[in-house]
C-alpha cells in the first residue's frame, strides 16, 4: 500500500450526527482487520478535539450536519491539519452539489449512503467504504495543500496553431484527487481549445453536477457526455458515472459512445476503455494526459495510444494526491514524461503548436 505502513492498522475517526449511522459505519469498518476505528464524533466541534487527541489516519465525514456542515469544517481543517477525508454523502441533488464542494475543499473520496433497498445495499456501501478508506490512507495530502497555491495564469497561445488543430482530441484520465486537478487544467484552457474527453472515477449521480460546476468556471463548454455527442473545439465531455465512454470516428468527425459493459481495471467508466478507443480511432491526432489516482487503470491504453502516434504525459509525483496511475503509465512507457500539475496546460498547448 502506497503511503501507509503495511504492518500498522489504518486509524479512522467517524464524524456523523446520527448515532445509528456512526454505529453502522464503525461495525462495517471493523470487519476489515487492517482498519481500526479509534473514535466517533457527532459534530465537527467534537471531531476537532478528537483529531488532535486520537491522531487518526483517515476521517469519514458526513457533510450535511447541524452546527457546522462538512464543507465548512473541511475549509477550516485542511489548511491547518491536512488529513485524508472520505465523504459519506446522500445521493441527492443537494448532497451531490455539497459533495463536490467538499472535494474542492480537500476531501479525496466519496461513498454514497444507500437511498433505496437499504438492507440489501448497505453491505455494498460498507465494502465500498472499507476500500475507499484504504485508498484515502495512501494519499499525499501535502500535495493538496501545494496544489491549492497553483495558479496557471494566462497561457501564451498561438491562435493560428489552435485554429489548425480542430481535428485533435485531448483525452484525460483521473481518479483520486482528479476532480480538482481537472478543474485547474480546464480553467486554463481558452474557449478555442480542441475537444476534450475525460474519464474521472466518480459514482453515478455526481458527474452531471461535476460537469455543471466546471461549465460555470471554464471558458470551454463542459457537459456530461450523451451517446453520440460530437467531440469538437471548445467542448469538454465528461464520462458518466458507472458507464464506459469510447471515442469513435464517424465520417470526418469524432463522436462518443456510451457502453454499460463489465468493469475494466476495476472501474466503470474506465480510463483503459477510453484510451484504447483513442488509440484505435484517433491515433496521432490525440494527446493523452494521465492524472492523479490509485492503481493502473489506463496505463496499458496509454501505451497503445503512444504506439498509435499520440503524444502523452502524466502528472508528476510531487503534485499527485496519489502517484499510482501516473506512475504506472510512465513506467510502462505509455506516458512520455512526467509534468507538474501547474505546467500541464502549457505542455498541452506546446504539443498542439508543434503538431500544427
């Protein structure tokens, strides 16, 4: 496990205003011999004192609480006491919107509370929570603090080169810590950038809110992908949660296709599926970017992209919340080089200008 000692248990503090939920989460986490619940708290004020005293490795946090909501708590906690946080959220419109704010404030993973057939779905949710706690324990929270200070600023852009790159496709894959990395990159892009397709590991029900929040702050149009959507300059398409996204060529244009299918590399949507389709149908017209995330999803696909003539890069270790996916992509030869998060937008622009 990256970032955590294998011989020691992961110490978890549970923060939730419901005594019943605290008990359920504590029992569910205790089922894993590698996890130890060291305490629970009913609100952020109690949590603050217990964090200092118990020194947990990971915090699970309900975000809709009285006295102080989870987002406000994170904004106060993270600058002073950076800690891996797993948000335990209700899958509601309000819950999804607040969860995205929590990710922006420093949370690294999301687990959704079951809203229907609770007795049947509870075990699945607790299994997901155990997995996400392990992922969170391996994160580099100091990178979050460092990345918060990154300002990409005004990019020097060759407008003629961009005008000649209308047939280009930029493909981005990301997982843990990726939402804010994606936000920083897209905010730096001008409205005239070539089309962008993104797979970010995220539960179903959150990607539409993620796309909408990006659309509010970026110059490019950002939206959740629909089957048959055309990839075109000025547009960013985000893969839907729990559905694979592939890129295909239709006549003289590129379109996206959404497929259910089995999980690939343990994920749906999978970066592997996206990158393999890019290698097959886009080839040398593509630029691939692998961002922060646990595991190896997309590494083999990025290598296929590079073999097909695409230009590629991966986020470096210092700015990655989890240096897993970028590391494997680089070590397997898929990523040509490692680039700091703040330098990625300019690196993409440089590749577009070289190929124009």
